[in-house]
């Protein structure tokens, strides 16, 4: 299972709770799309996740920026995944970012608004913020490889699944 989180905005620990904490602990891989805020929050994620692939965001302090790139690409379940915190140009800019990297899936954060957007050639996933939703639903994403491809769901920390998608 791949778990996707973003926008922790913590001055201390990981701020994970409920299903989000359980999913991070159980996942084979966790992607964080930026804005840990502090190195102690980043370190706390490393303490919970078996494998963490992360980027820094606009609210991250220098200690986090020194340790993480602003973008990365990875392979998972036969998918090419591009990760960034924010790209100018909204969905069009994110889709262009994904196309430049040959991605099937683009993971981003920044807006704190969870959701999935399909474009002609790439799927855009924002898990929202598990800790500081700022008027949106708190959220994270869980992706599982199936015989038909990849199935994903957006969850609230209380375990409520509120969007399902496939790749």
C-alpha cells in the first residue's frame, strides 16, 4: 500500500491520528507532498513510516529544505509518480509538470483541499491535510495495487472514505 499525506504544518511531531496514523505505520511506502514545517515533524514521520519519499513545501523551514528536494519522481506498482508541493498554473501547471516527467500520477499539496482530477494523460492527486484542513475535509490517500490496476481512496483521519478512484 502507498499512503499519501501533505501539509502537516507541525512545530513538533507528525500530527498523525486515527486511520491516518495506522495507514502510515502499515504502508510499504509513504509519500509526503511537503509542508512538514520543522525538521522535528519530518523526523517524526521517518519514525513512523517504513519508507518515506518526500518533498519540501513553501512553509518548510531551512532545515527541512536542506534535506528534501522540491520535486521528485518515483516508480510504484508500475506507475510513474511525480511529486511536488505546488506548481504555478493550477491543474494545467500540475499536468504539465507530470508530462515533463512522463508521469501517470502527479501528487501535490499546498491547497489543503483533497481531491482527484483526471486530465487527458495524467491523474492529479491532492491528499489534503491530515492535520490542518483549513476549512476543507482533513484527508490522506491510500493506494493499493489490484489485478485490474491501482485503486485509491481518500480518507479522513476518523476512517470515513469520501472519494474513490482508479488508475
